[in-house]
C-alpha cells in the first residue's frame, strides 16, 4: 500500500503558514516563499534578541549621563567616583533610580563627587 504523507505534510505546511501570517503578498500563502521568509525572519529575530541587550545598556548609559550632568558630573567621572566610593550598583538600577527617585540619585552623585575630590587634590 502506498503512503502519501498527507497528514504530516499538512502539519508541516500549517506550521509554516501560521508563522508567515501577516507577511506581504505571496510570502504568506505560497509554501516556498513562506518557507524562505520564515527562515530569514527567525534568523533575524535571533540576532535582534542579542542586539537588544546592547541597546538597553546604551539607553541606561544615556539616562545616567543626562542625570549625572545635572549634578555637575560627566558619565565617566560619575562611574569612576562610584567605583572609588565602593558603590556597586549596576547601570540598570542606577538609571531607574535617576528616573524614579531623583533625590536618591542626587545623594549617590554627591558620594561619587566626594570620592573624586581627594584624587584631584
């Protein structure tokens, strides 16, 4: 008896077309085009998940730079002051503090300034 693979083939096709939902023109309803586009999209999605980590770090640094400059420090001097003051808070938390609790950030910036002054004298 001949086996036609119809159930397995339909399952495979359904999976591809489900992932290709919303694509433009033939990429959503022709199997070969859909397969190619889904493969490419999944590869790009993987890369961009990795890129997002760097993008978020860049955002935190931008926020910290802006907040530190309001306190009279550049970002690099602010981070150097924190290191010298033995304050170990990551950039994500520092940027959240700068956004949501400026008074606390001001205190942290003062500590960083104090840690820098003896080195300059």
